[in-house]
């Protein structure tokens, strides 16, 4: 059995490094949401990415050192918890309809990015961040163009 007080400094440092990377990437995603005027910004997304990466990274260390951790189980728990967090971001009103779905999906995607970084896929996490940003930015332009078209402004 592993004495958890003897986990090496390098293993602990990798948890911190992975958490830092995921936090930076999450804050970049949150910055985009903030620029779009949405409720969830850099701090929230940084915390989502950081916490997901740290939990998964600790699971990886425990699995590697003592065979008592299972990163896939931690990922399941994270994504379930993020589902509840995302559900709290979605609201509906008669006047404006359903809102917050994209923000909730972005929180979910940020957690997935954090999980990938926590598993040691730092480059993939950066790539996922770029993909998330492209999706958020490109679809926003498409939505604006479609709204203008429907309003008859481009005739």
C-alpha cells in the first residue's frame, strides 16, 4: 500500500503544472465568453479547467504509484458534476426563450480540456482550446449573418 505522504515531489509538481496549464487554457476560453458578454468568464473557466486537470492528474499518479487510482472513474465523476453545474446555467423565459445552453456546453468542453491535460495530453488540451474558440467565434459570426439575412438587411 502506498503511503500517500511519500508521493514524490515530481509527481506532485506534475499535478501542479498540469493544473496550471489547464487553468491558463480555461481562462482563454473564459475570456472569449466574457468578450461575448456571457455570464461565465475567465475565472470560472480557469477553475473548471484547473480542477478537472488536478483531479484527473492525481488519479493518474495514484494509479501509477499504487494501482489504487483510476483516472477514468475520476473523469466520470467530473463530467457528472459539470453536468449539474451546466444545468444551473441554463434558464428559460417566455420572453427570450432558452438561454445559457452554449455557455453550459462550453463549461463541459472546458472540463473535457482539463481532463485531457490532467491525463498528460497537454498539446491535445491546447488543440481542444483552439477548437472550442473556433467553434464559439465562427458560429457567432454565422448567427449574426443569419439574423441580418432574416431581417432583410443584406438586400
